[in-house]
């Protein structure tokens, strides 16, 4: 999770919402990234989807079995759906997202028994640090002195 937080800090440097994700298999990083929606002009370029795409390309298979996804913010519906489709067996997230989180907050797509795949979910890991990054980012964004506003 510490590495995912580092990815989130990098996102903020690029004026992206500071969310980072790291996919690990057997203790090794398979892929890592951060939100890239602004950078890539792509509404689907959330940290999780960027990482899932990179990992799938690298291994030549969309099934990411045997992995753990670490992400600093509870996955949204789009990301949770992608995680299910990629067969990621374990998701560890930092801060809950009461407005969009689909790993227990707003809904629970990752553990829905009606789906063909469910993930083990561990929430709240380094939640304070993850939430602090997000609060600081949005506080600065609302500030009239923030570059690029106007």
C-alpha cells in the first residue's frame, strides 16, 4: 500500500486526482500506476484500470489470477467491474468512498454472489494517509490561487 500511496502522490503532481494502484503477484509488482484521466483525456483511465490493462498486456492474458490489487481509494463501479472481469482474487484499499465506492460503501460489486467471480476485500489499510492526500488535493483545487483555475 505504501507504493500505491507513492503512485497517488505522483498523480497529484500531474494534476490528477491522487489515486494510486499496484498489482502484486507472489510479492512482486506486476504493474503500477495512478489516475490518468486528465493526462490521457480518458474517463476510464482510473488507476485500477490502467494497472489492469498494463498487467494483462504484459502477461498476454486478461485473467489476473493469483494477484492482489492495492489501491488507495475504494474502487468505483467501473473499476470494480473490471476487477471482477480480470478475476483479481484480492483487493486491498485505503480510504472508503461513500459517494462511489463499490467494495462495501455504496454497493458491493466485488463480492456480489450473483457474479461469476468474487474478490476478497480488505478496506481501510493506510486509510488516513490516503484520505489526507485526497482532502489536500481537493482543498488546493478549490483555492482561487491554484494554477489553471479560472
